[in-house]
């Protein structure tokens, strides 16, 4: 029993000390996972399928329609419901026609009647009502496809933003830890030298407390950014993440077209103009005739008993022909509907012209921002390297007792701010590149 307890205890210890492995996540993997999990993309895909189904519905108006009707009627004798109704014919009139019926006669009225019919209608010419409606739905499908592409670009941009934001918080934690460690090292130097004065110690302790708060905030922001990234990528919140892509040290020239030729947003608005114009033509055609071929088949049977109705053939008839439906007066409804769609087309056309101007400006600004930040990156790196040297000199002078903790803290703060500025600039360059890709891919 003692051995069993020892084995169980060792197993628990092994399980509790088993290493936990973090998930490696690259930028491309993050974009792929977030795209796969995106509710907006799933909704956009459903809208594409909806538009395609609408085309099938409108196309169905081109083809023939078949309607069938069947009716069974039983006439009840009110005076004696259990018996069929008797029809009596007086002989006064019939006797003049035929002597055999001078006394009159009576017969049973068949009380079971069955009627069945099939009707078929095939449109032949509708003066553009159906054709323009079909073309308007085809434009709607293209709009749905362009909307899906626009949503995909937005989702990929948001995914890259989430990834680089989380990566930046990782780097900020490292910078904050390094900054705090430098302050602690300065305190250790000061106390180890045996020459610590009160003002220097107070300054360093204050500096350390401030940097501990910065580190705590940085870790909180990192955890928040990682949680959001996990949520959007469909990763378990308890799984630790290692973001494998690092901020580039240099950025190459952006190989993008200097003139924006087309965007999904422009495609949407352009197809919207086409759709409304087609709908306007279709509404105008409602005032014109519709020519269709028609055909019908009818079967009628009567009898005293339901089963006996089919003992002999009932009457049958077949009709074929052409039908011309001519609208005469609609109170101006068709003209008003056509005007509404024409004005919708004009409104969409104005939106398209406005979008072209605004999106082109956004594209140009993203290119300019990328090139502007990329040009300033080398200068900021140089400033940061000089600040690092200045900090090293201050550390050496502080160690030799030639400068105060105040000066050392100021130089350290300057270096930390430049490190943050450099990190932020790299982030802005990357997001400028993503903006160019989103607008002009």
C-alpha cells in the first residue's frame, strides 16, 4: 500500500511539473486563422449565395409555368341527405314534344362531380421586363462578390493589425524589463560603492518604482493584446503564444502602382449603378404588353357513386392559344417606379465618383506615409544609437561617482523614449504597407 501511494505521488509530481509548450504563431498563420474564423467573411459568403439564388428565382420567369387544379364536389339532398336528389320533369311540355313523355318522368341527379385541369403558360415576349430584371440580379451577384473581396481585405488588414499590436506589446515588455533592470543595477552600484547619499538613493528608488509600474502596465497590455488575438484566431485563451515574426530592421521600397486603377468598393458602386439602371428599364417595361403562349387540359366526371364515376370516360378538353396582356391604366405607378430606380442609379453614380476621389487620396497618403516614415527610420535609428552611447557614458561616470542619479535617470528616460519611438515607427510603417495592400492589392 505504501508503494502504491509513493507511485501515485510521483505521478502527480511529474504531471504538475510537466512543461507547457507555447503555440508558435507567424503573421501568415494569424491572418489565415482570423480569416477562417471571421464572422464578417462568413456573412459575405452567405450574401453571395443569396444573390446567386435570387438569379435562379428571376431566371425562372423565363420558363413555362404549369398549374394543376383538382376539385371534388358532393351535392347533398337537403330534404333527405341519405338519398340522391330526384329531378321531376312535368309531362305538359314534354308531351307536346314526344308522346312517350306525356306523363312526365323523374331521374336521379348525380351528386358526385370531379373536375381536374392543368394549365401551362410560356412567356414569349415581355419587352425587357424579364431580361432587364435578370441582368440587374447579375449585377447584384457581382456586387456580392466585390463585397466579399472588400471584406476579405478588411479582415486581413485587421488581422495584421492585431498581430503587430500584440508583437509590439511583447517588445514593450522587453524594453520595460531592460529599463527596470538598468535602474536596479544602478542602485546596486551605488550601494556597493559605499558612497550612497540620500538624494541619489531616493531618486533611484523613485525611478525604480516608476519603472515597475511601467512594466506592470506593459504586461497587462501584452496580455490583453494576446487575448484579443487568440479570440479572433480561434485559439484557446489558456494557450501561451509565441509570435515568431519580428519587426524588420530595414524596409524595402514599396513596389506598388503609383495610380490606383480599381478597388472592390468601386466595383460595388459601379455594379450598383448598372443594377438600378436595369431595374428602371424593367419598371418602364411594365407599361408594355406581355405576349405568352397558353395551353390547358380539363377532365370532368359525374356519377351517383364516387367509385362509378370512373366506369365510363368523363368529358375531356384541350385548349391552346396566345394571350396578350395589355396594361391600360395604372395611375402612373410604373412611371413612378421607373423614376425611383433611375434616381437610385444617379445617387449610386455620385457615390462612385466620390469614392474614387477619396479612396485615391487614401491610397496616395498611405504610399506617402510609408515612404516618409521609411525615410525617417535611419535618422531615428541613429538618434537611438547615440542615446545608447550617451547612456553608457552616463553609466560609466555614475560608476566613477562623476554624475548624479538624476542625470543617469534622465539619460535612461531619453533612451527608453527613443526605443519606444523606434518601435512605434516600425509598427506605423508596417501598417502603412498594409493600407496600401488593402486599397490597391
